[in-house]
């Protein structure tokens, strides 16, 4: 058994509470304790700052100049994970936007191989589409959107046998409650999104087993005076977790505050980046399904102005929630770690620093700059990484 390493000299946030003058002890890839400094251990002494649980991003389309839609292999997934690590992300779902059956199958095989090779930071796959609503397609290719068939349902269940964690975004208009129930019973996390559905239909999908809503307020029916839509169902339904793109572009800050105050639990709102290939690069444009996407003024847009993902990383989202939305820092951190872990059902290993959890953590400065990142107990970013 490997000798433990003790990390000390920084405030520690364990996912629930702060610890002052405490030590994070890691043995191999697991957390042993958050407690007093043990004797006879290798010691890493920080000169201040804070240690926090690693961030978990459930919607990552690309990074490091590559997109999963463009190339479906292990190296693409490795590049995406590595591009997001310097921003505090220690676990992510590589996301495939609506594409052909062949490309979807290739992405599943790449995810299976990435899991076998234990690619640092790879948690699983998010298949966003193709079973969406044309009325709320966003940047998804309308030619590839279709209702879910028996073969599509079987393919999703087969994919779940190959990847450790599988999330799929569907529109209730394209997928029946019976199909949702079967997918959820198999352990697939079903998220509602890119949908023009009514509140009643969204509620029926949640009752059937859907447990998440994709990028709250974006590409969905909105809250109206006589129809609450999918946005209303996301906020009012206690079993629906909801991802939020917190960049000040996708959702107005006032709307974010209203949603946070109104959200029924126990499910909560968590942060996602919806990041594209640009993260970790100086790229000014790229293509998605043959369409040009331009990077300008902090956003990514098709030539017709439609938002196409986000030019956002997780630490920037945490800063936005803390500094612009005025959330307490610990709550902003939970939105980036504990809450997405809960949404995926992996909070026993991720999103917190406690005995038995995976040793994924981030060293932040008091100004919320990322100073170091550890995945499975190994330093992947920072001095001497």
C-alpha cells in the first residue's frame, strides 16, 4: 500500500463546510481524512489559499482545439479533459451534439476505450440529441433530429453497458414517458432539453424518470403567465436537477437569482460550461457539422447569431456566481462540484473531500485563481505537474 501524502497550509472546503488549520490526507487515489496532520507522512505545505473539491462538468463539447463531433477517439477525449483541467475540472462528461448514428456509435466506442485506459478526468458521455425538438434546435443540425425509435432506445441501453456514466438529453415531444422510464431504469440519466414542451408534459417525463434539465432557460419553452413550460417545470419540480451556463450571456443575472430563490428541492441547480473547442486556445472560429462558429465578445455564435455552446470554463463560472450573483463562495463551489455529482448519482466518490472519496481537488488562491489541480491523487496542473 502506498504511503499517504498530507496537504496542509490552506483552508479546506470539503463540499459542505470549511476547515481551518486542517490537513487533507490522501493515500493513492483516495481521500483518507480531513483532520490533524498525521505523523510520518510525505507533506505538501501550501502558503495559503484553499483546497476545494474538483469541479465536475456534465456538458463539455470540446476543448484544446478539438470537438468530439469532429473526431471520436481516445486522444480527442484525452485532449478535451486535459484542456479543462487547468480551470479546475477534474471530472467531465465528453458531450456529443446531435450527429449521425455512425458518429454516435464511434463516440460510444471512444468513451468505452477512454474508460478502459482511465483517461484522467473522464467521467463518461453526454449524448445531447438527436431526439430533440425542431422548434428549439438551437445550434443542432435540423436534418439529424428525429424521434426516438426502438433501435435508438436499444442503442442507448447498449451504450450504457460500455461507458461508466451515460447522460442523454431528449425532448419529451420526441421520447415517450415509457421510453424514458426504461432508460432511467437501466441507470441512464435522462435530461430534458431542446424542447418546446408544456409544463404538464415535462412533469410527466419527470414522473417517468427524467431527473435533469439541460442548460436551464436555453433552448426550451419559457415561463409564461398561462403556461410554465419546461423552464417552469425545471424550477418547480423537486426531482429535476438543472444545469446552468453562468456566463452572463446565456442567462441574465436577474433571472439566475430568481431561479435560485425559486428552485424546489431536493434537486438543485448546478454549473455547466457547454464548452466548445476554443477552451484553452486562442481560436477565433471553428466548424460544427460543417457550419462556421465565430468566437466574439465572450460568446460563440453561428453566422445567423444563434448561440452555439459557450466560451466558458468552470472557474470563470464559479467566479461569476460568487462575484456577480453574490452567492456565498461555498455555495458557488457546491454548484461546481457537489451538485453535479448528485445529479449524476456519483456523490459517494465525487464532489466532496471525505474519507473514501476520490482524491480530485483544486488549490485556489484567495482571489480564485487556479494554482494546482489533482486528479486521482496525481497532480495534473500547477508547478512541477
